[in-house]
C-alpha cells in the first residue's frame, strides 16, 4: 500500500503548537523539516506532502492569532527544493494554485524540482484557497467554482505539454559534432485556449519522471472528473469504508472514458492517526491536545470550513439552521461533513468543534489496531494507500514509523526498502512516454 | 571589496561545454552546482548568482543547437533553495522577471529562500528577456522598454511592502497566552496601482535580512533611475576604468534624490577573468576555448545581442552599416558595445565574434596581474567589487580561489573569513528597519 504524509509544521492538530513537545518555530525552520522528512523516509513513505494557500488572513485576527495555520510558512516549491538534498528516496509533493500562477512558471519549477530530486516531484493541483488569496492577485473574490475548474483543466493540459517540450533524448551533448541538442527533438507548445496562450518550449530537459506526478483532492463532481482525466494520486476524505469504496469506484469508473487505466491513479485515504503502546495511552494523548483548543479557535475553524458566521453563538447550543449556508464555495467535502454533524448528530457548537478537529475516522490505538483498520480499508477496495496526518510532529510520526510500519511489513502490506528510483516507480505509476517518441 | 560570481553551467564561455574538462550534463546536475557553490564559498565570495530567462529559443534551432545557453537549465529559485543546504555563508542570488510573474509569488519565494538560507537571498530584478519569453506568457512580443520599467518599478514597490507585511517580532509564539502572533503587528498591503492590485499580507514572517537584497543590471537611463531608487547591488558592464568611474558616479549621484545613502548600493563590475601560473599559460587556455567556437555560434550570438540579421554575411568582411539596427530593444549595453566595435574598430564578422566573446576588458594573467587590475578599478572608484565570470567551470573558479584570493587577502582587499551572518552583513548593507517599528 502507498503511504503519503501531509506535513503541517508542528502537526495536524490545531493546538499542536501549544504542546510542550512541539518546536515553536517549526514553520520556518529548515532543520526541523529536514528531520521530519528524514523520519518519513526512515518509514519508507512514498510521499512527503505540503499543503498550501497563497495568502495570510487579514481579518478576524484576534481569533486567528491563536492558530498558526498558514500564517507563517515556507513556500512549498522552495521548501521541497531544499529538502531534495536532505533526502534520497521519498517523493516531494507540494500544492500550487492554478488560479494565481502561470503555466510556464509552474511547469518549469516542478520540472526543475524533478531534476533536482532525481525524479521525486509531485504537484498537487488546486484551483483556489479563499478570497484572501484572490485579493493578493488583483481580484476582489475567488472566481466561481466552474470557472476555476475550467482554468485548471486548461492549465494542466498546458503544463503537461510544456513538460513534453523536448523528447527524452533531445540533449545529446555530442562534442564530436558540436551539437548540444538535436533540433528535431524540440516540440514547442502552440496553445491558444480560453484562459492561456502559450507558444514556446520549456527551457529544461524532460523531467526524470517524464512528467512530475499529478495530485488532486477535489471531491465535487467537477473535481472528480478532472481527477479522472489527469490525476495520478488523489487524496480522499471519506469517513467510512463504505463511503470510501463508493468514492474509489466512482473515481476509477470515470477513468476509462478518458482513455485511462484505473490502475494509473492511486487513491490515498486521508488518515489522521495516533498510535501508542496502549489504546488508553493513545486516547490520553488525544485528549491532552483536544484540551488545548481555545474556544475561539474551535469556533473560527468551524466558521471557516462551514463558510458561515458563528459569532455570538452559545458554545453549548446547536448551531441554528439559519446560520448554515445553502452550499459551499471553497471545499465541498468539509462543508458536507460539518452540515451532517449538525443536522444528523445534533451536536452543540463545542461538541462540534471538538469532534470536527479529528472527525469520525480518527484512528487511535495500538500498532495492531491501527494496522487492522488500514488493512480493512485497503483490502475492502476503499483505497490504494493512505495520506497520513499526525497530530503532533515529529512525535506521532516517529511512533508510527517505529510501531505501525513494522507491523504492516510483517503483514506483507508494505515494502522493506525503496525498490524504485523515482516516485513513479515507488507508487507503481508508469513513466509517461513522450507523445512523439516511436512506440 | 565585494565579490560575486555569475555561474553559467560549464562556464561563461560559449564553447566551454565542448572543452574536455567540462562536465557535459552540468546544467541539470545539482551535485555539480553544489561543488561549484562550495568552491565559491571556499573563496569567501559574497554572492553566488544565477542569470535567467524564462524561455527556450524555438527558431533558428540549427544554429542554437550548438550552444547550451538557457536551453536546458534549472529554474533559479528551485536551484538556489537546493543550494541553501549545501552552503552556509555565501549569498544566493537569482534572476526573476517582473514582466512574467506576480508580486505575491516573487515576494513569497524570495522571502522563503531568505528563511531557508538564514538570510542569504538576493533577487535580481529584470524586466524581460526576449520575445520568446513573451510568447510563453500570452503575449506576441515584449512590451516596450518604458512600459516594462513602469511595471518593474511598481512590482518592486509591492514586493517590498509584502516583505514588510509583518513586523520583525510579530510571531511571538506565546504559549502561556495562547497567541501565535500579535495581531497589531500585521500590516496588510493595500496597493491599487496601474499594473497591480494587491490587498493582503504575505504568509511568512519578515525575512531574516528584513528584505532580501535587490540586484539590478539595467544600463539605460530608465534602468539607472530604477537602480538608484531601489537596487542594493548593481552589475555594471563598462569596459574601461574611465567608463566605470563615470557609471559609478552617475549611479551613486542619482541616489540622494531618492533619499538614499550612496554607500547602500554596491556597484560590482563584470569581470571575465582567467588566471594561471603564467601570462602565457592564461593566453593559451583562452585561445584553446576560442578555437572551439563554431562560426555559426559566433554569428548567432552576435546577431542575438546586436538584434540584427547577420545571415549570409562573409565572415571575413565587416558588417555592412545597413544591417545595424537603429537602437536596442533588449540590452542596450551589449548593443552599444558591439556597434562601437563595428564602427570604431572596423572588425570583420569573425574578428568581431571572437573579440565579443570576452570583450576588451578580459583579464588574463597571473594572480598578481589580475589582482593589480582589480585593485586599480577598486581604488580608482570604478566599483565596490566585482562580478566574476569564469570561462570554464569549475577549473577557472578553482584557480581564482587558490591563486587570486590569497593575493587579494595579502593586499588587505579581501576578508579572511566571513564576518557577517547574512548576505547584507557581508556586503556592508544595513538591515532595513520595518517602517512601522519605533525607531
């Protein structure tokens, strides 16, 4: 099974930075990130992944000053480039928005990262973050969902063409003939689309992986369709095995219509996980972090993902129906999850934010219990692997590597060493042949 | 005196890749760049610098296939980020165009590089490369010189404001109070200009240097004015001490009008240099590379910088006057230099391209001879230091570090160790105080 890990500086838990074991300045410490990436590599993970949004919040700062969330972080491409020298095997994936950058720049930076890392780059294609991001790039608000996805689709098409600007063996460096490259093996892009006009060739050789791995996480119908067409890794966020199977089948079922082999897309189920020597110890560690959540933080986090104003509400009452928006603009899956907890489970605001921090599928327990759950998901066909999220770093990742990885290896579910030379090889993804190459 | 080095993969000489001592795949080998950067650091250089253009040529490929020039190179920000972990002291400077990117992305990536490198980032502000770049970004051709500079000026203003999004001590990480930052110390940018609208805050703490160092190289009047207003390092390209003094005085003389202390801008004279045990050996090494230049390459290089069509001309005749354009669109200094060689020196096409490859001020000789020249420029007030360019890497840089650096140290012209912790400190540039900080 494939393993990725989503790395937030001090951990996935919103209160992790308050924990005595957290490194307070983690978010801008490269030495810290090196240690975490090396731990993930010790655990033979396929992918070290950095989420992103190109904005800091500038309103409601009193509440947000209690949470580090993306207010002070390394930019992903620079961070992953720096980490390429501190690791040798693990994939390096980062988010970059198609709404606020140019295809040539993104194609070039990820191609360069792929060369720097000898074939370990992955790009998580996102269409947006929030209105704060839009305002940093000349807009008043985020374009509509459909428009963002139309632009994203064209963006990815152009980026893939740019990665194919040169055939794999274009740079012959033939000193006898004095030829650095074979002119016949440049294939300039000539793209004239609704969102982009790009006429030229990338100024870097075809990446070691042919193309860096494309990641997506969109859960909407439009997002799934784009993923079925272009993604090679998808982060899923379903809470139950049944929902996971449904998502998995739906997504892979869409692929043949795009002429793709369903095996060439790996669905990684998001897995917040906390392992300890005993179940009770894991529960205690979880409770310790939950107790550190300030009510203002819980309320704001929920308001952000529900895209609602929750100010002034009693913490020990349910959220009134009139405060719930009709639909989500930013992240449909988060929204649906919260609305379900409000309507079906009738939770109070406090219960809701405490529950929401981890969701129903949080796995807390011993290595055997955690491995059991992972095995159940994997063997039921709910995923091809997991996107691991750790509450507190590096503590919880170290425990997972020391306790769960050996258990998965014993069960034959995980490698005992990196077999592949590139991220694609480790994930079992083919290296895309160049479209012009004889086949 | 300050020392920077402009690093082209196998060297500054257009035929360097053909030399038996060159590493053919240097341009996409991070291990190679690490070795070169570490050599520069052994030489106590202030700055390791990467030039750039966001385009590969897509026409006249038969001629261009004989020269590696920017056809297959790492993207600068990713390369410098990777090098930050392989070096400890040397500054890391890279080119990024204001014509083809967004201020938020550039501000963010260079701020991130500054954090990754603990205060060693520098940004070379350029307005353009060529029409090939324009076509990669939705345009048919490069905007006019004045328009590019107007955009560049506004771009730099916005980037500097974004770097000041947070006061230096904004991120207090106060666990007792549960406050990650002090909300009063965020100062969001509210910029509405002719070219950009940016309303928001950068999502990374103020860089270790306050602001990464700003480099420029524009030689035109508009370029000098922008440099006088915003640059902290300027690469100069004058060929004689007299011209160097003229440029130096002109540039520094413009600074007080912008309220700036002339000492806060370092003029680095471009210095192609080749040192050897004897003068004759240096001349032989030079001749060896010159002999490797293919006539098609010489002609194309010249045509590119003269912005002229030189096809069909006899190599052993002067360039006819009617082939010379009235003015330059891309790089005025190169253009002027070539035109002068045509009109004043009456060189043939072949003589011209052989001469142009190094120019009149190439320094070839022993360590003492090279140091004499550098000392003469420096003490005459023609520069604050040098931008070293080496014909063949790493050979010529190693010779400079082993032979010239000790000579300069003996003369008291160079440090014997890095005294500063940041690039600014090593260059003698102040750390800009935050505009809102009490002062």
